[in-house]
């Protein structure tokens, strides 16, 4: 049976970037026990550039209401956290997390010389590079590279999506992307893929890499599927994309799989027009999914071991546009949710709307310091091998 390279590359399933599996994943064919207190990070990407000012609202700031006469969310409508701060009305469950000390809000996060292109700014965030640098590996991928050198119990990262993000691509190790463990298992067991894998002979380097990737996927998909069934969650999750994704993540967290980083996306937050309705819809999906996920973790005594963090490639401009929306901006806020936070609530000052750069917010926290903090203080990694830390570690974990 001869399979031409062109034919192989045209196969849309196992020959895509979503199956760029690290070679150490084969090790998971042997059972691995997850140690007590195993720390996990769940990254939630707000794709499209979320408007941070209508997410964490400066409810006492006259400049905010002056610049957003129709788009500004009133103090009465906001979910009030403090005298100065409110949340988008759709984020009602976040108020409960705030009150119990499980929510941290970091304002003014960004990087020097910001880029307002979706693709370029997302690359900067995912690679943890400077705005004048172009990197081909992501910060989570480099974490895998650093952590899996000679380790007896290798770690891994999983993305709940069809395509693997740059964030999870390393030099020698990559994460694995899939939306459903069952579908991954079914696809990997198709006779076609097993046949072409069985007859492959070494040849062209590119084709060899693709065959190697497919072979590793075939040997690993069954293990991931079986792990996902070990402790299926009994919690009721919403049937949305994020709800289903967090349900899958919860089942894996409760299993014996030694996954350290999960990655999932929500969007699009590119609200040039009709922002109020679009943001409300997305935040309702976020609110309901997080409510089910946190309840699930608490019932299974894992909430203190899991850190959820959100980010978006940039915020929006302070002034509303003429179409009922906002245009691309710069600095933004991040949410941190966990039962293991050391600092809670509003972690730093709200944006200074009287001190802007060309109408945009100034960043006061470099996002690379956030990554370094999570890598070092939560995951126990040597962050110096993974990201450049411009400042100090933060203290919320």
C-alpha cells in the first residue's frame, strides 16, 4: 500500500496542527498517579480584544461616563464590588467569587510599544516576546521543553480546540489540541490512519515528521480517552462551547492524567459595533460555565489546586465609537480564580483615565511578569528558562 505525500497532507484529520503531540505523551500509556496538591493552570483566552473598561467598571469615574455616554455601564446596572469598582452585569457569579476571596483582578496589564493588530498582539501574548521580536515558540510550549528534560513523570498541556495555538508549541514538545476525547479516540482508530502508519518508510524529513506525529497520536489517544472516563463529572454544565470545554477539563483534572496546563478560548470580543449585546452574550457564557466549573472543583476538593486566568490580546479605546462599540486599544485587565489565592479582590489601581497615551490606557503591569509568577510560584518551574521577566514576581499566588 503506497500513500503519496500529497495525499497524506490532504487528509484533514490527523495531519493537522491540532495533533502536534509531544513525544513524551507515549509515556502516559503507563499509569501515572497525580500527587496530592498537584497544581493546574486553566488559561481562558478572550479572543478578539475584550473591552476591559466595560468588564471591570470604574463606577465613580466621570471621565468614563463622559467618553462613553451611550456605552458606559451605570453604577446601578453594574455588579458592585467596591465603592470604586463594578463588574459587567452578566458576571453575577464573579461577585460570589469576589466575596469568598476566590477572585483576583489585575488592572492595566500590557506591554511596551503595544500593537493593535489582532494577529500580531496575540502572537506577542502567546509567545511572551517583546513587541519588536518574532518568536516561533509559545510560553507554554517552552514550559514543556524546560520541564520535560529527563523527568521521570513528564508533564503536558492540552487545548480544547481543533487547532493548536502558538502558545502551546515548543522547540521539542508541543501540546495537544482536541475538542472531545471521544472524537479524538474515534478518529485515531480509523483503519485508514493505522494502515498508512504501518507501511511508512523513512524518507523526506517533512513527511517523516508528520508520520511520527500521527504515530504518537495513535498511541496516546486511547489513554487520554480512558482517563477522561475515569471520573466523569456529575456536575450540570451549560451546553455552550465553553461549558463543554470546562466539563472536559474537569473530568481530566479528576482523573490520574498528569496534565498541568489546560487552554481554552472564548470569543469573538472584537466589538466595533453592537458591543453591549455581544459582550453580554459572551460574559453570560463565561459566567455560567465558570459557576459550574468552580462548583465541580469545590465538590471534589480540587479548587485550591486549580488556577484559572483570563487574558485578551488587547483592550479597547477609552472613547466609544460612532457604531455603538469600541476600537482596538492597549492595556487590559485579567481575572484570576482559585481557592489558593494569597491576595484577593482588586489587586492594583484602576486605570488612570486622565493619563492616557494617544487616547489609550497606559500599562503598569507587564504580562510577562504575570506569566513568570504563574510558572514559578504555581507550577514550580524555572521561569528564567521560559520567559523574560521585566519586573518582580507578583504576590497574588
